[in-house]
């Protein structure tokens, strides 16, 4: 490599996806589940999605050049595809290779169409022992081609053998439920799954069936927010749970004595879950109105019920938002607009290292900003400025 | 898959190594995360929250390679790495023909400079720090060839 290489302007710096102003071009991995391909189209992973803002317009030729490869490999494929079940949702492929090649092959598979590749701990195997990698592919992937290309990219001297099985979409909620245990937030306050007896019948128990929504009380951020509410609520407050998830924070606020708890979320699963959990806790829907809002730029979707939400701006005594750094940064105006002057705003879902950035962003809206932390996660609180 | 593991008492016995590609900020309780983590009884929601928080600095939906170590006690650790090599190559090939003649210019070549730049990004990954730039470049070239991309010295 010559010195001039170092000196040259790196085109690739534009490609590094760190908050660049270029449009997001991206991996169709998360969209393959909703599109279907005709048999002649190239492997989905190598066909970038159509993006109206894309500056890389030559993708079709790229796809063509890859397709040539794909087509020739396809005709020599030996996978006796028994994939006749059109209702299948993804492919689980068991691939056998030598232990010494396992790590490289797993990495390579991810570059050639696999969504994931996993294997049991290999420490008891010898280098030449045959081991199994399980790899998940979208239902329309050309598995044989992907495996062949992955193998050749790591210069494997043999062709790994493999079996494909078709897996249906599962009730993922059941996977979530498996790990959910009763959690004590503080003396006298527990969050309990609906299928378990509360360990302490005397304390305030928030009963939850979260489904696919976030918020079981176990995560440090949920705990930090629950502790904040516990400190703040004296009785009669109006609370806004911005990004309600399972509704755990809104429900907790009501149980602690708040008069009204409004929840909003961009995820329909969250709104459904929160509604269900409110009823599990015998909460009248009028005390916990819930809104499904549009995710874009914090503006609520133009629909009658959401106008009702927007009319509540400036009404709340406490706002709690346990989401993620980016939405907290982008939606600062919106979040704060719902609070009365002098209201308390709590923000979480951030790592401790992200707190300074958030503090800077909110310093124009909030006074008396302080931080609480737990296990590397943080919760920022402040008081909305009077004007 | 017959894997009989001896009962070795180690500080934290490893159950499995899981590799996933997940869009930055987009981990959800569904594929590709759920089938893999569910298999080893790992806390799906905790992973999603953690992964999403740690990938806030990437452009949304950039495919991020994650390597998880699942322990036998159902706990886990994970490392977030840069996107897969194929993603960088795809972009490199795209930019190569940004000459404004879409569909007319072949995009099946990339330059050594691209390879080197990709290798530099990859070398920053926690798991490849110990590899030489040369070794990483070789892997990238092999991947490029497998994708039907020709690597030329200069363009």
C-alpha cells in the first residue's frame, strides 16, 4: 500500500454510517419477510432496496452481474428443496463443517444472505471434527448459492453439507414471557407476570402481560423510571408516559396515586399491550387513555383521536419517556411541549455514556438537571423552565 | 446434532456462540433475533433494548454484525461490530459507477483502495484487532470475488 492511498480522499468515508447526511440505503434483511421474489430474481441480500433518495443508481447492473453467478450455481445446486410449504416464514439450515472452519464460515454466511449463524460451544471438539452450524435465512433465499459463495469466500476446500428446514412464524411473545419473573422495584412495589402469584400480596403489585411490548419492570431503565415516579407522585398528578410500551409506567403512576395517566407509542403492539394491562390492573380506560402515534418527526397522525392528544399539550405535571437516545434527541420539542411550566420530565432508555449528550440537548428546556444510574443505564430528570 | 458436552466446572460455562445481523436500532422480538435467542432461552427484550441503545450512533437500519456469547445460566454478553463485508462491497461497487450513467456502466469492479478502506474499518472491530491489514484485505478480496466483483489495482 503506497502512501498516496493514505493521502487520498476516502470515498468510503461517505459510506461509514455514522450520522451521515446521506440517505439510508439498506440492507433488505428486515424487509425480506414482507416481500416475495419471483424465482428468477437475484438473491435478495444483494439487491439493495429501492430508495427514492438513493444516489447509487447502478444497482441493477450490479445485481445482474451477481445473478450470472447465482444462476450458474443454482443449476448445480443439490439441495433437494422440499420447501413446498408456501406459508413458511423462514428457513433454518443445519450446515456441517470442520471445527477449524466454523468461525470463519459463520461470519461469511452473514455476508451472503444468512440472517444469523449459531453453534453450540465448541471447546470439546478437535479441529477436524465435524460440527454443526445452524443458520437462519429468509424464506426466499437461495440457500445453496449462499453457502457455496460463503465457503469459497473463505477458501474452503470442501463443500459443506447441509439440510434445510422450514420454520413457521412463532408466537414470539412466548419467548419473551419465559424470562419474565416477578420483580421487586422497591419495598412495597412489585411488577408481577399475570401467570404468577404475587410474592407479596400486601404490596402494590403491577400485574403485566407484556406480549411483544417493552416493559416488564426488570430492565434497569424501567426500574429507574419507576423509582423516579415513586419519588415524585404525591397524589392527583397528570402523568404522560411517552413511549408507553407495556404501559408499566402509566399503570404504576396510577397505582401510586396519580389522577390520570396518558400513554402514547408508535408501535401498535404497545398500545394493545398497554390497554390489556390496564384492564388486568382494574384501571378504567378513562384514567389511562392511550394513543397510537406516527413515528415520523414526533407529529401525531392527523386523526380525530390524536387531535385529542395534541390538545393536552401543557397539561401534564410529570412526563416520563423511556425510549432511546435518537428519538429523545429528535423529539425534545414535542416531549417538553406536553408539560406545564415547572413540570418534571424524566428521560431514560439511555446508556450512561449517552447522558451528557442528552443533557446538552435538553438544557434549553429544563432546569436542575440531575442523573440517576443503574448498571450502566441512566435516567435524566429536570424541571421544565417557567417560560 | 449430537453435541455431548462434558460437565466442566468453569467460571461461566459457555453454551453457544451466536452470530446475527440486525439493523441498527431495529432489534425486535421477531426474526432474526427471536428464533436464535429463544433457542438458548436468553432474555429477548433485554437484548433488544441493549442492542438498540448501543447502536444509536449508526444510521438507522444499517446492518450491524453482532456476536453473542450465551452462557449456560441463560445470561449473555454481546459485541457489536461493523456491518458485514458484503455490505461495504456493495456500496463500494455502487459508488464506483456513480459516473451518472446508471445501467450503462458495469459495476462489477472495485479497487484495491476500497478494499484497504474497508479493511481499516474492519480492523477496528473488537474481534479482528489482532489480524494484520493484509490478512483482512485477503478475506475481503475473497468475499468480493465470491460476490462476482473483480478487484482491480486502480480505476
